[in-house]
């Protein structure tokens, strides 16, 4: 008698067919999985609000960027200690990083120093970026798609801290700035630039306003800090305005109002 439960005796279920899942046709399923798996984990672990640290993945042990590892670690520790001191009625602000080395490792490490949980959203790269050892195991994720990883950076963020970094950090910074400028968040995300001298040399935000490519008001989206204590105070103030820190909610994309020729909203 044939055992019909034996997969070798008949077609494999589509969602168990690895060849199909890995195919071009299976791409939408893979993309959706990178949304649904973290969503389920964050709900299970009661993660509602994050403070995201961006910065270089490289370990700058010497040179002008050497100080930033310890300063990111200290700032993350301060944020986590403060968050854990909040009353039970308020949700924790969990430190989140891209999961790799350098500044990311420092931020995850600082949160662990404080005895808190911490998130790592790692991504597979040709040079094999691996998750650092300071991420809470239940909150460690591996992504293939950059855009799904960036969605999760923004989705729960109350604040973003941008430490000195390269192309990846610049990409993440301008992604968040663009979404904030265009009103695509249902709630305000506080954006803190750490390391004024570095960023003023790399980017000239004032020139964008001078030439009219952004509004002078857009410069107010950014705040700057150069030491962990100042950065910590700015983050505390920036995440508590209007009681926002006590009202957790997903940051959602906001559909723009479409106006007809008659000036009516549709």
C-alpha cells in the first residue's frame, strides 16, 4: 500500500517546495516573510517603540573616529537605563541597530550593559556581515532585502541616532529624512545627528536650504550632539513631547489627500 503522507510519492505542498520558494516567482512570498516574521516576533516580545542607532560597521580603533564606539555604547546604556526606569504603564524604548559591527555593535553592547533587551536587524552581504554577540537572541533577525530591513528600522522608531558612517549610513539617514519631510509617518520620529564636525564636513545641509532644494524649515528636522550626555537629554526631550512616548503605535505610511480640479478631496 502506498503511503500518501510520504512526500516522495506525490507533489510537494507549494509552501514546502524550496525550489519554488527560491525562484523568481516565489519572490513576493520571500518579501512578505521578511515583514511577517519580525512582526510576529515583536508582538510576541512586546516590542512597541525603538531608538535606532545608525553608524559605520567598521571598527575604527585608531584615527578621528576612534572615540565614537565608546560614546555610542555609553549613549545606548543611558537610553536603556532610562527606559527601564519608566513606570509599567509606559512601553520601553528598545535600542535597535543593523546588527553588525562597529557602531551597531557598540549600541547593542551598551543596551546589554544596562541589562536591557536589544534588537539587531542584520543583512546578508558579500563580505558576510554577521550579527554581533550583544543582540538579544529572540530579537535577532536576518534580512535579504534592504528595503524590508529599512521598513523595520522606521516602523517602530521613536528616534533615530546617526553616528559617523559611510554609504549605508548616508542611505539610512536620507531615507528617514525624506519620509519625515514628506509626512509619511503617522507620528514624529526624532532625528539626532551625532558628531557635528564629521557631518558638517561630509554634508552641507545649509547649502540645500540656500539653493532652495529644501525649505529652511526642513533643517529643523535635525538636531546635533557631540557627547553622550547631551545626546541623551535631547533624546529624552524629543521622545516625550506631547506625551508621545506613552502612546505606542506603529509608525504608518500616511496616504496623501488627492485633490480634484474642483479642489475637493477624493
